[in-house]
C-alpha cells in the first residue's frame, strides 16, 4: 500500500492545523510491560509510528538516543533495525522486557545503556528523540509538581552522571550542539533527525522548539520541516490550569536532514 502524501497525512487536523493522533493507551498496554507505563515522558506511539513510516524504509536503521522505555521498538515491528540508547539502567532493562513481550528477535534491535555521547556516531537513516530540559528550565517548567507518583518517576529519571538535565542552560546548549553534530555524523546523506519537543511558560513562552532548530541549523542540518500536534489533556495539565498556571497545548515535531552533498566525518557502523 502506498504511503499517504506528506507527514501523518492519514490523521485529521484540528482548527489550528495541529495533527490529532488517536489515543495510544490501549496499544501501549498491549505491547509494553506494565512498568513502562510509569515513565514520565513517554512518546506518543502513533506519532512515532508516523515518523518511522515517513522517514525510513524497511531495512533502514533508526535510533532513539533518549529511548526511555523504548517506544521506538515499534520500528522493529515494521522491519527497521532499531538502536535504543538509554541512560538509565532501569529503563534499558524495561526495553528488553518489552521487546521480549513483542516477540522481537535479538537481531532486530539493540539496547545501549549509557550516555549517548559515548556511543555516537552510529550509521543510520533516521534519529527520532525528545531532547531533555536543562536544569533551570526543568525546575521552572512545572513538570515536577506535587504528584507523588510523578515525583518518584522523575526521581528515577533525573540526576547522575551523563544527565544533561542537571546542567545549567549554557553548558546544556553546548552539549546539545555536540550531540547534534554527532547525530549529523551518524546520518547517511539525506537522513533525518526528528525532534519531539514542547515549549513551556516561564513568564513568557519559552520557545524550545525554535532553540533546538537553531542549534541543528548551526551544526549543518538543512531542509527543515515543522509540524505541531495536539497532545491529549491530562490530569497533570488540568491541575496546573486550576492553580492558575498557563499551559502549552501543542507540541513541536521538527524534522531536519543531513544535506545530500558535502562531506562529514565518517560514522562507525551500528552492530545490530
């Protein structure tokens, strides 16, 4: 069957033009182990699936450099080779468990546990991930507030060696530029990085999508595509609104490609 024209063309748009993906809760429960549901920053599965279809072909290699509980494993079920890089040992273990639940063979995916800067570059056709927040932004974004379950999840998720979220903004931006350079070196010509990133309010709206797009452009990425989608409301968001906090209702999907012309440093092959 032919792919729909354009990114996520099979899904409706709401009044602002934001993509409306259906709920992924039932799909996640059927494919992933129950412990994976507690991760505080799970990627929307239909969004991940749409990116995989749009950016890759069967046989391609796709990487998530902040893999969490392994939403990118969906790509392995579609005939792609998957590399999951996850800083936390606990979540890396959950990726293996979910892969087993899905019936994936070891040759279909690999999990690298540790700092992505120690593994990149790895040759691939696409990198799909959500960048972390810097220390100052995370502490002011309202992401960690008063919900004991969320507090425990974020406690597992943050801190420790290699965590960019513990860095102040200047150092964070320097390291993110380094990571984007490594991503560029990883991609075959014409390959793409896809970011899923959300702005937030700290006084004024903090345009994180623009900041990351700017860093990617500075590192040599071109041919950017920019979409927005409308995440479903959560109790966490409703609590913020009741308390008078402004909330962001959309999330950015930014796609940027390595130019087809021009030389870059060679990447080492992924062992999958």
